[in-house]
C-alpha cells in the first residue's frame, strides 16, 4: 500500500533526537528502515518519521478507515494546548519556516510528495552523514571537518502543496502527545545541568532525549518481557506478541504491521503455552496471569485510570501484578502513567549511581529494596520532580550501542589528529633540510 502525503512539525533537533529516543529502551516497536527514517506502530497507525535540524516530518500509511480517526485509535492521546516554541532565527530557519502555528486559529497544513521508501535505494529524503572519513594520500593529507551534529534528513528540495487528507489535526495531536512536545526540553536540560555537573557533561553530546508517553497496556506488557533481557531480544518478543495476538493494520513495503494485543486477547487459557513455544520462557506465565488478573478484576480502562492516582498509589497497584517488581513498576509509571518522578533502578543504574554519585554503593553486594529507594530518593532530591526523565538521559548515554558509536567518532578524530601531526613533522623535516643546504640554489654573485 502506498504511503500518504507527509506533514511537518516545527521542532529543533536539540528538542528531539529520533535516533536516541526511539531506541534507548522505552519503546520496542520502531525500526530504522532506511538511514534517518523510522517506521513504527502508534495509536493503531503505521508511521514514518524523520527530521531535519529544525523540523519533524511524519507520514501515516493509509489503512482501511484512515480518514476516520476515532477515540479508539487515540486512547492514549490527551490533547494539550500548550506547546514548546522550537523555531530558530538562523538563516536556514528563515528559509525553512514554511508553516506557522497559531493557538487560536486552525493550523495551515502542508503536504510533501515523497517516493516509496525502498531498501535498495532512497531518492528522497537525502541523508547527511555524521562523519566523513578522509581519503589518505601519500602526497598530501586533507583534514576534513568533523561534524558533531546529529544526522538529519535534507527535505528542502521537496515540493509542498495543500493538504488533501482529513483528520490531520488529530494525527498531529497523537504525535505531539507521544513525544510530549508541550515540554520545553532545553529548559529542563539547563535546570538539570545547573544542579548536576555530571549531567552537564553528558548533556553536551546527548541532547534531545525525550520520555515517551505510551499507552499503559503496551508499556506494561512490553516491560514484563524485559525481565533479565536486552533491548534487541525484547523487541523480538514484542513483535511476536503483536503478530500472534494483535490485529493486522496494513501491509507496507512487503511487511505486515499489527496493533498491540488487547488484555482480553492475552488472557486466554492457551496463551501461556503458546508464548512458551515462541521463546518467551517464564515471561509467558507473567503475561498470561497479569492479563487474566486485569480482565477478571479490573479492565484496560482501570489500568489507564492509574494515571490519575499518585505516584506511590500507582506503583503499589502495579506491583500487585504478576511479574511486576519495583523496577518494572517504575518504568511503567515513568513512560505511560505521567509519573516523571519515577526512577527505575536496575543493575545498570546502580553502577552509574555508585560510579558518579554515591561511592558508598560500591561496597554493596546486591541491590536491596533499601538501596533501591535510597538511589531513587537521591536522584529526586538532585533533579526534582522530573528526575526520571533526567535519569533516562544518563541511562541512554551509558548504553553500549551509543558508547560504541561515540568511540568510533573519537577513533576517527584521533587518527586525523595523528595524520596532521605526521604531516606537520614531515614539512618541518623538509624545512630543516632546506635550511641546512642554504635554502636551495645559491644566488650567483653579481659581477
């Protein structure tokens, strides 16, 4: 099925980094189908997302009933009227400022014609590479400029025309709600940096990490899968869960996309055995028992209604569910229950706390309930009522997948510096040799 036209939302890349936010262990349903272009399922729709330095672009893949965005599709959306001001004043910003929004007037929508995304070749958008590796020549070494800014997609050449798709307001609201674009992230980073020199150092290279506002059902069962697991394996489990018990949304680029399963669909008597056969192990029981508990004693709306409870009350209710301990409960509180003070603590976060904040933790042999609370309280006192968001920036920055990329950049920079040093040394040696020989041919004495 062909993709729909595209739209844009003014959003500086310092306010949102797709390449970090979507793969740092919050959601497990986004894939980078092509460099800089992310495809995933959100609110019952399949989306393509990409960004430039100053704008977020989105494209919704048409499905049956696409123009009818109902409350069922938007169960996670709570539309907020305030939003962050993210347009800049640079020369490029002025050229790119094609859309202006007014809170009291209907936004002017524009569309973008883009070709289908193919894995073999991408015609649009054009991708800017982050680092250009220099070609080494024996005669001359040219030093390239190292770009430290994030990869962005060049969409300036794409033609805009009036929007032809209905329900664009609702679709934009879904995306704004999901990324919490009403929150000014730059201000938060400044606040956390002023209170914490460790965060200030990390933030220089790790801007734009946002806490997603996910649907509680998807968030809960995804993190039940996270027990003693890593991101890539969790992603595989969530995908198999959707394929087996979700509803098919559409096909796009020869791949089928499914909605996240309902609680009812996961509560069947044969679910545990089937999930064990799909490689879920002991987590299969956790998923099935939790679904039965919610289905028999409460409902999905009860789960979503926990957003209106206090942090402690919400966490207490979540920990009554099978397979939900303090860490998983805090993940759900933070990422789908609007409890931004929740600080999930696992072995990884424990090590960060011991290394950079609480040296006495190095003596501890295990992460006890007492230490768990002590670490969370320390960060809440340091960063305030959005401590969970700040903690997630440090957590993401310490992930191996990002540290490896950072190490590659550093290695390239070191190699370039070494080449420059050798080049200077070679020139200096030639200069000294020239001086020793009289600087070349001697002038003939005048007669």
